[in-house]
């Protein structure tokens, strides 16, 4: 049984400054605002964009700097080598969890955005794999495995995927979050959601999705 650390960081990088990330791991970089040049990638990462990387890298802030949401998946024994990246304006660990990953069929990593209209109801559901979500606008009132939670901009949380989740979006502000999930390879290009109540499958779904990354990973 392989145990992996799954974490999300929120990094701010000043204009023209380069931050270094020396460890190799499965890493999703999402640009919350501003822009950045990622080493090994030919084009600039701009706001509302994401890239996948599995090696050491450097990130240089654009003329306006950047806020980066960084999702990392690595074996737990490697965490002792971690150190805060240098040259950051700010660095915050927003969410963390440990995952047991042992499927012989392998995994994929998905980064997408989910957006909700005002007052959107979220029907009770589960997912095919674990993930970390982070609110970028509006708010959500969620019940996760029977426990209530309120999330606003910048709040991040972990879901196992097997726990039932329900809730509602803000009635006054448009709501959206970005998530990164570790899923079975059989879900490539497919929805990971399962509705708990049979009647909810036929109800209109008002949320919309945008996929940035949906790729096999080697662990």
C-alpha cells in the first residue's frame, strides 16, 4: 500500500521574481490571477489557466506578478525534504490529506472548475476519487458526510470522494471553485459524479464545468 501526501498551496510571486520548486512530484499549477512563466513550458501561464508538471521547476511572475494555486501529490516519505519556496511574497498551505493509492490500473489527475448560478442546489452525490477544492468567488454551504461547512473565497477543503456531499451556492454572488482530483484511469474524459438518490439523476443540473487538465499520471 503506497501512501501519498496530497496538498494545496497558495503562493504569491512578485513581478519579475522567480520562485524555485526543487522537488520532483506530480504538480498542478493553476494561475488565480496575474501571469507567470513556468520553466520547461513554452508559453506564459495566464489567469484562469493551468499546467501539469512532474519535475523540479521555477516560476517567474509576470509584469503584474501572480497568485498561484499549487497542488502537489508525492509519497509521504519525501515530505521531510520540503522547504518553503524562496522569493515568494506569501506562501500558505491551504489544504492537505493523505491518500492510499495502490490500483494496478493506475490513475489520472484532473483539474477543472465548477461554476454555480445564484442559489444553485447541489444534490447529494459522491465522486470516483479524492480531490481538493478551493473557492475563487462567492460561497458554498455544504454538508459533507453529515457535517456542515461554509466556504468563501480562498477557502480550500479535501473530499475523499466516497463521502456524500450536498449543499447550496450563494444567493447573492456567483460562485465557483477550482478542484484537482486523483481518479481511476477509466474516468478519463468522463464525469466522476454519482448521485446518491435515484430521483436526482433526472433533475436539471445548473452548474457548469471547465476542464483544464485530464491526464494519466505515473506514480
